């Protein structure tokens, strides 16, 4: 998240290469708009093609189109992974630009003198230029240019040592390569290193000549048309090959979740079934927020260990920045705030973390901290409206209790303190529910986990809570689990005045009859049971 403030600038620009990261974050801000992001990627890819073409002209005196197009294609392919960061684009572009200027305009010592300053701006990416220029000098005349080749890295390494030893207090290795890192270059793993090596060896690649067969020379007048067609073919093929249906569906689901379009999210997952754990996790939260978790949970694939309901603490990967939402939904506001804050400390400021922190601080009544976080949001490009809403609430705190989200969450907040067990969120549910058995969402998650683990005694023991929590009917999946419990000899007297619906009894009898018709054979009965009862607790209990 890019914040337009002096504090953010000085916090970010703290060592060589960090200015490149800062500019990359600024450009990333505009990726919030699909149109702007498409234009920016097209512009950067076009610049790569232009610079590579210009370098080839300067080095060989002839124009080439195939090599620039191939460079542009690989560069475009890099954009196809969501983990790829924009400062990598800037790093590659700046090395090409510096090399182009060096071979076109500078014939003396100026590149050697300016290189340390380039390192201060571009960090580890500058070594790509150093190697490019050294290869160029060696090909030109190693006997005359050897001193330049030695001084370019020599002087810079001395500067890095001095900076790390006396001023910046980062270790030498980090100073040497930052912001080059495996994290942030996307996948496949080989693609970014391959692009970097190709850029470094551009002086050698430029010298490769491809002879055009005499037959094709008759079509020389159509060369421009051929180049355009080839460019579109390469771009189209790359876009199709880099497209991931799994990622596309997940990010669509995540977008609906962040927009609080919970029913639309459920409908989307109905149309695009997913095995992605994070997608199902968000979908379960959406079901709980709309009061349907125990009516529709088994319409979707669930994890028997509960990982589709709540996430275990992970310091790396995608879990940490999403785990807070389960705690926020179930009223464990302090734990939700902790997850959001820890993720922000680990991976930097994100809009979702800031929004979560603002909401948690408002719910907890810490208005001063909430105002601080909201003020940061107000200095962003895409989240000013949200900041305006929260700052308005903070200006008149009497409005908070009537707010449709924050007022409700304040009423659901768990006031009892307990030690959170991050490696086993189910224990947190039990601890919180023992302190506040009137929290309906906690009950829904509690019984959902009991169904996933087939804890029939726990399910039956929790039935008396239904009437106490204001249920006017027993959720469908709880009815299904209750019938299995009854077959096991457990009493359903805890239902009180609530009843198992006749249609559920009928469906259960049909389920058993279908199973019996296949000789009680799990394997042979599976297809028939899945077709008619695949969205029931009974099918899950048989085949999970």
C-alpha cells in the first residue's frame, strides 16, 4: 500500500535500492484500476522492446526485430503471476536504459564514475548493468578497458562496506543484493533469472545473426505486417499460457469477500466449485455472516481437520494476512487485531490490514489509534472513501453503535480474556464460547467443527443452545447430524420445542435405502449417493 506522506517516504527509503521499491509501490497503486494496470504493463513491455532494439542498433549498426520481441515476450510473461512485484520491472528497465545511454553517448569514464550513484538508487539491480557494461568493454577491447572493468565493482563494494559498517547497519550481503529477492519474482522459478541472464548477456545476444532464406526475401515489403502479427501472436500466446483459472476464480471470490458481497460470493462458488482451501475458508465466513453456515457448509468441499473453517498461524505464505477474518466474524476482536498487526509488521502495510485495525480499534473504543490508522488510509489513492467513513464515525462516536457492521460487531465482541492458542483455533472457539455462550456465530463455528470431526456427543450436548440463541428452526446440517446421533443411541431431548423436519427424516431414510440397495458397499454406492446426497452431512460422514 502506497501512502502519500513524508513519514512513509523516509520509512521506505532507508537503504540502497529502496527508492526503486518506493517508486514500484507508487506505480502499483494504479493497478487498482484494470484499465490503468493494462496500460502500464503495455507501456513497460513496449519500453523493453524499444530499448533492446536501440541497444542492438548501437552495438551492431543494424536493426533487429526478433530478439527485441523475444525480450518483450519474456518480460510480459513475468507479469502473469500475482506475486511478481513492479519494482522488478523498473529494475530491468533501468538497466536497459542505462546501458543504452552508456553505449550511445558515453565513450570515457563517465559510466564508471556514475555507477556507485546508480547502485544507491537501484541497489542489487545495478549489478546487472555492471555485468552488461563489463561484457561490452571486454568485447570491445579487454586490453584497454580492463581497469574500468575492475573499478566498477571495486569502488562500489568499498562504498557498500562503508555504508553497512558506519551508517546503515545492514549486513553486507543484504546491502549487496537488495531489493533483488526470490520472493516477489513470481513463478515459474526460472523465468525471472532467465530474463536477468538474457539482459546481462545482451551484448553477446546482439551479435547473433539469423540468415533469412532467399525465398522469404521476396516478401520483404510485408515485413512490417509480419512483425505486427508476430507481436500479437506472441502476446496472445503468452497471455493464454500464463492465465490461471484457479487464481482468477480465487481473486474474484476474494474481491467479493472484501466488498462484503457475501451472498454473491456463495453464488459464485456454486457456479465455480473450488478445492482451494483459502477460497472455501472465505466462503465459510460469508456463510456465517449471512447465518447459513450450518445450512450450506457441506455444499462445498470441507477439510476434516477444520482448516477450511479457520487457519492455523503461519508466519509465511498467504495465511497470515487472511486469518484475522475468522476471529473478526466470531467476535474475537483482539485476536483479529493481533493477526492484522503481525502481518503488517512482517510484510508491510496492506489496505486490508489497515482497514481491519481501524475497525478493531473502533470496536474496542481506542479512538485515538483508530484515527491514526484511518488518517493513513486517507493518504492513499484508492481507500479515501473508507477512511472518510471511519473518520466521520470517530468525529461523532455516538453513531458507532448504530453502524450496521461496527455496532453489530461491538455487540458480539468477546469481553472475557484468555490465552489464544494460534496453532489450534478450535481451542479458541471453545474458550470463547465458554465465556460467551450467547454468541450465535461462535456456536455455528463450534458445531461446524464438531460435524467435521464427527463429534456426535458434542453435537448433541450443544443442542440446548439452539433455543437459547433464538433459533426458530434447526439448521439443516445439524438436523442431519442429529439423526445420525440418534442412530448411535444418543438422545435429542436437548432440542426442546424444536423439531427435526419431516423432509429431513424422509431424505435420511432414502439415503439409507440407497446405501442398502448397493449391499452396504461404500465404493459401489458412492456415485449414486453423491448424485442425490452429495451436499449432506451424511455423504461427508461416509466419504471424507
